[in-house]
C-alpha cells in the first residue's frame, strides 16, 4: 500500500511549490532522517507528482542545504555540519540580540502588542507538541520582532539562513525537556522588551540562542 502521508492536495499553488513545501516540512519533522536516501520513484508515489517535479524539488532542497548528493548513491537528507553550525548560531545570537535590544528601546505600543500576539501563537504551538507548528510560529515571532525593531536588512539575512536554522531548530525542539526551558527563555525576552530594558532584552535573546546551540551540539555529536 502506498504511503499517503506526504500526498498533496490540488490548490492555486503550483505542484512544484506544494511538493517543495511538503518535502521541506517532512525533512524538518524527521519523516526522513539525516543521511536517509531520497529515491525518486517512491517520492513520486508518496507526493503524487511526476519525476520531473521531484527532481526539481530535490535540486532546490540541495541549494537550501537540506539535501546532499552522495556520489554513487544519489540524493540524501543532509547531515548538519557541526563546523558550519557554529557560524549560524553566532550570527543568530548577534542579530537576534541586536533586534531584541532595538525592539525594547524603539518599538511602538502597537508593535509590542503585535509581538505579544505572535508570542501567544508560539505558546499555543509549543502546547500542541507539533515541531512544524513550533518552527512556523517561532519564525513568525522573529519576523514581527525584527520588523518592530526596524531591522529589515538583518531580517533579510536571517531569512537567508532560516532553512538551515530551522533544520537545527527542529533538532533542539525534539530534544527531551526543551519545551519548558525554551518557553522560559522566550518569556524572558518578551518581558524585557515589554519593560523597555534593552540590555536585558539583548542578553535574554543571546542566552536563548546559546542554550539552543548547546543542545544542538549534543544532538549532532550523538547522531
């Protein structure tokens, strides 16, 4: 019997876009494990699309760093490179810290209210225990944060890293007991911003990233 868990429904989006979103979510949600081969024919059956669409999707995922071509074996889910993830987390800590500080010091009351709403959505996502929903809500929270901080160029840089950030984020979300700690860390960020304390907001944002990095390092070394 065919596995229909990845099958897509028809909509106004192109099949390629739908298949790309479904495959990206499947990798983030560990439907496919790091290092697992991605064979075209089964993917065609699971997604309900042609081989040409699957090939386009795999090429796009390769450019995003989620898929790697293994000589003699073909495409497989990429294993995060520990040496490169250092730089990703360094950039995250820097930019998220700067954005949190600026948001605390310059955001309007309406912008902070919008950030609180995004935070509430994030808490709901954590309660759902659905890693994909947590990642989407987290990305949206930071989008609102960077916008309120008027750090649009920094957000463009973060967006360029978001796929790789989310691949690593999915690993930390799945780790034992991460939920309560992450909520506490994000609450510290939110409280500092509402208190208009730039120093505390930046420090809280950096602590959150540093803690996530420690968990990611442990996960990567054990994988």
